[in-house]
């Protein structure tokens, strides 16, 4: 049994209740931040309401693709979303509701879909992902548990009359991995440097004094630190409210399903462009993923949408008759209304930092997010322009 697991069962003590930096959220973003800060000599503690790495990045497509690292709010997407609302099998589905928070989210989303906004945000996100993909490759080339990293490119297959004029696009520098193993590798590297990961301990609030967070409240006791990072995925919205933040965040549910390796196994990732289905080859499995369903806290499986993914893939690929796992995976991606992550200082508390809202780019942008946040926390000149990611725009 690991030390971190023992701590989560035995409750707080002097070894796990104090750190230089406490991170809320042990997903890919939180663990990437922990690793980056530990490399800089910080004593880091990571706390999660559940098991580490079991959130939005556990079963996603596993893509590390700068070529497709775009903000969720894209030109024309607001109109498409409105049309797709009538189609429950559509690739981007907003569940109809008169919830004022959802209506506000949709209005900001539509405003952020302007070409002028996209022209600023897209290059920023692509740059963050490009750097991150190189960082993932550097991790993969060092000794440690394998996470299926392969940099063989991404093939985009097009079928519409306009698309057939192109036929397909090969992005040679894109990569893929096994997502849950990639998150586990981050934890492995972080714990080697002394990072403590405390699982199954939910943060319920904070003790605040003089504009600073003094400690986090949990049912097992307080966790003290000099600085705090909120990186709890979709749950960051609820925690943010307890800390006085108003994050315009919605959950975007996505699905994946796996098939055993067949006689015709792709060597690189494939995007079935118009079908909105992603195909990722692993050593012994083929993973399909797709759909984006704006929901509340609902991780239930909608078999109709899952079947639409499989049907779309079978239209172009030869797949085994049965899935490798009977139950598909569903995860809630954290989506801020403008489709960009928030990375930087909280406008509310002087020692609170945010790394939230990465929508479908969490895995592909995690190392870059960690680098940017660590540089900002240290007062260094950042590798990336922090302005497109500033939390002030959404808090």
C-alpha cells in the first residue's frame, strides 16, 4: 500500500496536513502541476474527492494533437449547436433547459464564437498543446511505466463533396497515448519527487483570512499550505462558489468504447471528419470516442449516442462484431463558456491559483498548463502569453 493511500485512510497528520502548495484535484492537470512544481523544489500535496486520475482524462480519446487544439467556441459553432439541439445523436448537443446559468453560458459561448475572438484564442491553445506534446514525448523517453505514447501523426478523413477535393489531411507531428496510463505516469513521476497524493478526501470549504486562504476544510481535518491551486475539473465550479468565485462552467459529457485489436489495425490516430468520431490505436485495443453533450452533473450512459459513435466508425472501418468492454466510458469535461481554460491567479484570493476549464484539451495541454502556472507563481517571464488564459475574464 502506498503512503498516499495510507494517509487517505488514516486521516490527517503532520506529514500530510501541511505543504508549500496544495492542489485540489488529482486529474491530469493537477498532477501535471504537482510534477512541475516538485521539479522546482516545492513541497506539494494533491487532494482529490475520489481516486486519482479517474475523472475526465481516464477514458478519453488519448489524443495529443496540436492540429486540433481549438477553443470549444468556434466560428459557426453556435448556429450548429442550435440546429443540433433537435438531434439527440448530434456530435454537439446542448440539452434544452430554461436554467438561467445555462442560458448565460450559451450567450457567452455564442459571443466568444466570433472570428476575431477565435483568431486570438486558437493560436494560444495550439501553442500550449504543441509544447505539451513535446513534453509528453520527453517523459515517454525516460525510464518509467509505459503509457503507450506514439508520435505517428493524425490522419483526418473527409467524405463530403468539398472534403473529397482534399481527400484527407495528415498531421505528422501529432501523437496519442493511453490516457489513464499517462495520468498514472504523471503521478509516478511526481511521487518520486516527494509529492503526496491524498485520495477520497473531499474539500468542503476553506478557512479564509485577510484575503488569503489559510487552510482547506475536509471531513478528516484541515490542509494547510502557503498557496493553493484549484484544478478539480468540472467540480471546480462547485468548489469555486465556496471560495467566492463564479465560474461559468458546464459539464460536457463524452463517451469512449473499445474493441479488441483486429487484423486491420491502424498505426496512427484517425479523425473521421464529418462523422465526428475519433479512432485511437493502442497496442491491443482500438478506442473510439466522440460526442459532446452539454449537461449538468450527469454521468449516465446514453446508449443512443454511444451507438451513433459505433455506427459512424463502422461506416468506414472494419471492427470486431463485439466491443471489448460491454460498458462504454463516460466522462464530464469541464467547459468554461468561452471554450478556453483559465490558468493563472484568482482575482478573489491572493494565494489561490486556477487551472480549470480545459474542455477536451486537458490531456493534450497539461504539461504546458503546469509550466505556465508555475512560471506565473514564481514571477518569471512566462513561456506562453498568459492573457488569453487569464482567469479575470471569467471570474
